[in-house]
């Protein structure tokens, strides 16, 4: 019963958030200068044609009307069609306005569904790498607060967070890919193309994990249940592994929920540098081409993902620590 | 804070005489990483302010004859005139880095100011008022928090023209929600305390309580840790520049220098890598200071200093 209540409440709140986000993005895109119709029909089209197409697409209606029409499509699973991309493949933005060969435009939902798995693969691998870096450093640092492992965690965290991701990407591509020839870097033709981008992303995430882990492990080790456990005759190893770490993982999970948007920003840049065909590259291209429906679609999908991840995080956190009440 | 008065040890008197802000700053100053950070950061700032004034080299002057000169001690025909080499148009890299640093620092600082101002005002208002005001403001905050900042920034800057005020405004307005949340939780805890009730009984207006009593108490711990966000914003600004959505060329910024240098990576590695090292040093110094301040704050609030 608790679970049902919780889910209903959180999903309702989430729906409000997604609605707000989509309205915000929708309005912003229509308020800022730059006419997308001009991009669709090309620079040579007469003004009358621009106006005519804009009327046909409903782009001259009041914003609330447009938003209502758009949202009624979205709830039926129709996010509209891309302004620019044809269903068959490559973008043809700015093609001639009387080009009859231009085929039907791609569905926004299809575009997102095609690229999302790549991004998911990248994100998961990056998470694994980040944990591999952060777990030993963070836990060891937390076990010895004030001593050198703690300082080491602080320094390494400060240094890693200071590496700009795009610069690291370029340097790694130059050294690992061009000079050493160990890993492929640009594009996507197999799993090995994910590794280098994932490393760059992991370096970006790891400092946050290290900092959270150090603080939460140190805090838990100071609690009385830890000192009592030693009196109960439980080995130090088991106290750390089973008791302290279990409770320290709650802040780590929360971090995942809060820092989701940061992860996404990193994905965007990393995919752009490595020309990795995921959601991030799609977003950048959509923005540069003023593909409004696509930008809106991506904003809705990512904010929905944010809401879902936070719900799942809170659920897992309550199973780890039943005292937590959401 | 009155309830942490019973500090044990000889420092008790000393600790009582100082405000929390002073104690945090002093605690950070005692750590070696803060001093290193401060030293590097001050050097960088002074150099970026005065070097372009002193030196006669123009960062935008094109000198094709001297193009792609490698940095000192690397490769052939390097010169002391261009210690970090030149780019594809023969412009001096050292000077371009310093000018880029100026813009980065300016944009980073201005952005964090806006974030702090907006976030703290929203948080203060929501936390003090509570009730419906709180619910509405916090739902807006949540909504904003769930749009990835960078997507919002590139969406706006991509479709409008990226000028420096626009960049500052967009980054600042997309980064405030975290501050609003922290400020709200602190204010909610403080507003139930006796001194606030006392002030209310004495007839102080809401504005007076908020700005003269609560704000000076809650702001410093948040503002100190904002140093970390200056570093984050500098990275954001250079990412935008890298994507071509930041400060536009020919004005040099780290982002657009590196984006340019990417095309010459194999022949002239220094164009893309040297500004990155500059950026890294600046960010590392900021992050070291921020981390030291954050630790010191946690110690002060944990009652250990």
C-alpha cells in the first residue's frame, strides 16, 4: 500500500514537472529570434511561401494554442516530425524549397529511440569505469579521515574535476588513437568505439563519487553502531564491507539522481567530440539546425528520464535504509 | 551559532570571538591546498590582467610568416618571442591564452553572482514564507533542475546570438536551482529559532528579518562553496565556446582556441593542448580553494573547529 501511494504521488509530481519543462522549452524556442521555416524552405524561397508554410504548420498561432496542440499529440505518443531530417537518413537542412524528391520527414520519437541505446551503452560503461576509479580511492579515504588517503582523495578529486572534458577527449584521441593506435576514436562501428568516450565521461563523474564516498564512509565509521559491531566480535573487514558500505551507498544513489543532468551534459560534449551517434549528438545537431520538434522531444524525454531515475533511486534507497521516508 | 557555544579546549574563547564566516576562512587558510590554490590563482589573475597591458603583442594580430611556430624547446625554429608558439595564423598563443583567461574569469564570476543572487532570493522567500509560496517556488525549481543545464544553455544560445551578456545570463539563470534548495533548507531551520520570534515580537517587518537577520547568517557558508561553481561555470563557458556557441571569434577564449586547434591537431598539437593546460591550472587552483573551504565549513558546522 505504501508503495502504491508513493508511486502515485511521485508520478503525479513528475507529470507536473515534465509539463512545466515542456512548456518552458516550448515557449523559449518560440520567443527567441530565428525563424525555423526559413531554414526548412531555404534562403531562396519567396517571403509569401515562408508565410504560407508557417501558416500550414500552425507556427503563427498563439503560443498556448500551439502548445495545447503539441501536448495533445504527445500524450497520444506522437511527438511530431522533425522539421529537417527526412525519414530515410541524413539531414538535408536548407534544401531547395521546390524540391519534390524530398521524402517524408522523420518521426521525432523514432529518432530518439534509434539513438538512445547508444547513449545508454556509453553511460553505463562510463558509470562502471567511474566506479572502478572512485570506489577504492573514496572508501580508503573515508576509512582514514585526515590521514594521507583522505588527502589523496581530495587532491585527486580536485584535479580530475579540473580536467575540461572536451580537452581531455581531444588529447586522448590524439595520444591513444592517433599516436599509439590502441583504440578507435571517431564514429561508431563496434563496441570498442565506446571505450574512449566512456573513459572521458568517467573522469568527469569520478570526482563527485569520490567526494561523496569519502564523506559518507567517514561519517558512517564514526557512528556508534560501528563501534558496537567491533565489540560484538565482527571482523573489521566485515564491518566495513557489510555495514558501513551499505549505509554509505545511500548518498551515492542520491548523487546519481541529482547529478543526472550533469551526466547528460557530459554525454552531449563527449558524443560531439567523438562523433558518437547518440542522443547527445542528436541534440547538438537539432539545436544547430533549429529543429524545434526534435529539441522539444529530447527535452521531454530527458526530463521524464530524470523523474523516473529519481523515483527509482528513492525506492532503492528506502530498501537499503528503511528509516528513510519519502 | 549560539548552541555550539560549549566548545571544548583552549580555543574556546578565540572561537567565540569570531563569526562563522571568519572561522571557515581561517580554517581553510590553515590547509596547504588552499594556499597552493590561492597562490596559483592569484598568479594567473595578475598575469592575465597585467601581461596584455605590458606586452606589445596583439592577440588578434595575424602574422602568416610566423604561423605554426612550436613552443619553446619543442621541434624546430622556436623563438622566445612566442614562448608557447603560434597558431595557424601566426597569433601568439601565450597572449591569446591570457586574454581567454580574462574572459573566462569574468564570465565565471559574473555567472556565479547571478546564480547566487537568484537562487538565494528564491530560497529565502520560499523558506521564510512556507506554505503555498514555498510549494509553487519549489516546483518551479524542480522543473528547472530537471532540464539539463547544458541543454537549456545550448538551446537558447544556439537559436539566438551568443553575446557575452547573453552567455552570462543564460548560464546564471540555468544554474540557480541548487542554491535555491540549499538556501531554503537552511532558512527553514533558522526561521523557527528564538531570535526570529523575538524580532517578530519586537515588530520587525518580514523584509527586515529576511535581509538583515537571516541572509547574513545563511549566505556566507553557501557563498564560500560557490568558489567550486566558478570553476564549473568556467568549464561550461569553454564548452560553449568549443561548440561555437560561446564568445565569438576573433575574440580568443579557451573554448574557441581549442576548437580551432582541433583541426591542426596532428601537425601542430600545441594549439589545442596548451590552452587546455592553462585552463586546467586555473580550474585546479579554484577547485583546491573551494574544496578546502568546503571541508573547513563542514568542520565548523560539525563542531570540530
